[in-house]
């Protein structure tokens, strides 16, 4: 249908689409409907681009515009005000949104479920709806709470002072996420100020082409010029690049590469002679964008072309170019001493030494993707878990000062307690702790990235990383220690504590991911006596 005209009604506005073969997502964003987000296009796997088509949820990145000709498309902005406002307010009140990138699509999905008679107070129905989505920040449980609250008309109970201080909430989000972040209903609806959303609609678009950057008038043209090929999920298994050092160890651990899997892909834009938009806009990406070059590239290309240029990475680009958690392998003795090999990563040795001084750490250069110690608790959380196998500790102190503990109950649920100084806003602090618990649970049990012996990444779809869906995420109960002391980051300590607790519940399996942790009686706090010999 290239060259023909498709008429679409979006939030009551009529659009004429000249190329009906283009994706609905591309059409919507080019027309200025920026609440519809692109987290994986055209993989159709993250749900961030979900809209309603004649009231039914549809992933717009894999929907050709011609398929919805003559039909009504609704974004989060065009939902019926009553239901939309209840959902958005409930998400904000429950801490069910942090950066706000994935939530517009989730809100649309839940509105579609409710519009077809689905009971949003039923967690099974909500979990089933969330199967089409990924959220890396919140750990799912707050979303389920928010859906029930919106459907029942009873907002979640708020802790602390009332009315809620959103400035204090933003300060807590900054402490936990590492960058400035707004908190409030507008963020839930996708107005967090992401670079891709604020770029001029007539800006040139640049994407990686292997040797440099392909620049064109539209994203579709830039991708075509770059010869972009759709990514695939690997058929090869996970590989552990490091061997456990030889020795008689009480416990050993090996890990592989882990993708941080933030939902908003790297993007920036710049005017000639101007300052580029930050790729961190309203979220820290768990440290994954600290070294991103897209802002510098946007400035350079804008000056070269004399026009606004926006630089956009696809999901495949992020996987290939972005940093991963460094793999490691080590063993520990009964006295807490031991040896640890880790893929060479600036800063990782010092981070490990602060929490596990008894480990002798050796950096090893291996073929593979870039790694970073800026990622959430990278290296030191794994080292702390290894040492906890022999000292039985349930509490962990993060280098930033936060303290947290965790236990896995017999029914598989998680109990977490955290001390982070003055909470400032318990809703935000709890949300970040739930997100950290979800990420740590996935790192230990399900997450990994297939990388071959030459160092090439084979897992290029967002569903290949092993992120736990809502239906596989157990209840997590967070207890916040009251304090009037200086606020410090608490979610990193929660991440380490949950990783150690889940590994303990998995019987100290020697490799991560371990696979699902069986429910039932939880083992004691440390490994049984007796060395585990390794090496020759």
C-alpha cells in the first residue's frame, strides 16, 4: 500500500497516512503522539508502544498503518478521563512508575482489559495482561497494587506526611537512581521528558550503520540506509568465560554476562552549536548509560549538517554497544578468604574490596561485550553473596551507606528490610527496593546473555535476556527502618541482600542463573562444612 493514503483517527484527530506499510508506531510518533514509546521496535516484545485499536490493546510497532485504516486508535492521552485519571493517580500513589517509559503502554493495556469487563482487582487477570509487557524498574508488584486500587476506587495507603511531598519524592528517586528524576502522575502518562520525545519533528535522524552513522530525514529511512537487520534470539546456550580458581573451597560461584535491559534505548538530539539532550532524561538506566556516546554524536552531527539531529539506538544497538555486568568466578573458604577472577572492568576490584576484603581479586581479559562497574552493585553484590555462603549473613552494607537484609520464605515470597536514612518518601523508596529485588532475583535465577567464544553477542531480542515476568515474580514485602539521618541509597543494598538470600534458597548452586528456586523449607544460613575442590 506504499504511496496510498490510509485514514486513521487517533485520540479523535484524523490522520492521513501516505505510506500504509509504515508501522503504526512510526506514524504516531512522527505525528507527535510521543506518549507511545519505542523500547524494542520492531520486535513487538516490550509492550511500551501499546495503544487501543477500537478499544482492544495492540502493539503498534508491529502493526502496519494500513491494518488500522478507518479505525479508532487511542493512546494513553485519549483514554476516557475517569478511568485514565484513576489509573494514573493510582500508579503514582503506589510507586508503580519510576522513569515512566513503560507505563503509558501498561495503562493502555489495563484500560483495554477493564473496557472488556476484566476485573483489575484480580491479580491473575492483571498478571496475564502484563505478560505482553516488560518493566525493569518497579518489580511488578506495585503495578498490580495500582491496578486494583484504580478499579476499586480506593487509592493505596500513603505513608509519611500527607499531602505527599513530590519534591521529597523526587529527591529520593535521585538518590536511588543516580540522576534527577521527577515523580508524579504526569510521569506515569509518559511525560518524563525523554530525549526522543523532546526532539524537533523535522530533525534529521542518525542510527549506527556499523562503521559510523547513517543520517536521513526519517527514522525508517535512516534504518534502511544503515541496512538494519532484525535481531534474533540465540540458539546457543549461556557460556561462562571464567573458571573458578584452583583451591579447596567451601563454596564456589560462576556468572555470565547479564544485560541491564533498561527499556528506554539510548537517544539524544542537538541543534547546531547547542547542548545535546541527555540520554538520562528521567531515569538512570541502572548505570547502563553512564558512558553512552549518543549526546556527543548528536552535537557533532548537528554541527556537521547545520540542522537539528537526533541520534537513536535500536534495541539491537543497545545490546551490542551497551555495557554488561562483568562475569566472575571464585571460591571462598570457611574464614571468608578466597579468590575471585572477574572480567577486566575499571573500578570493579575496588568495589569488591570494600565489601569482601578477604577475597583476592584478579582481572582477566576475555573476548566479549563491554562491561561496567557503574551498573547496579556490579561485581560487589556477587562477591558479597559468595562470602555470605560461609558467614551466614542476612544483612548487607552497600558502599554508599545503605543497609538491607532479605529472606526467602517457605512459600517463595521475599521479605526485605532496608535502612536508608531519612526515607523522604516511602512510596518511592519502596518502589526502588521492589525493583532491585526483582532484578536481583532475575540475575540469580533466570538472566544471562548468550555470547560466543569470539565475544559476539547472539541474544538480540529483549525477551532473550531472561527478565522475570509478573507471573513469575513472587510477593515481596519491604520494611523500611524509620530514621531522621541523612538519606542514602538503599536499593543497592537490597539488590545485594536479595541476591544472597535467593542464592541461599537455591542451595548455593555453583552457577548463575540457577533456574527457578523451589518453594518449600528454606535451607540454613550457610553452606555445610567441607571443601569443594576445584582445578588441578
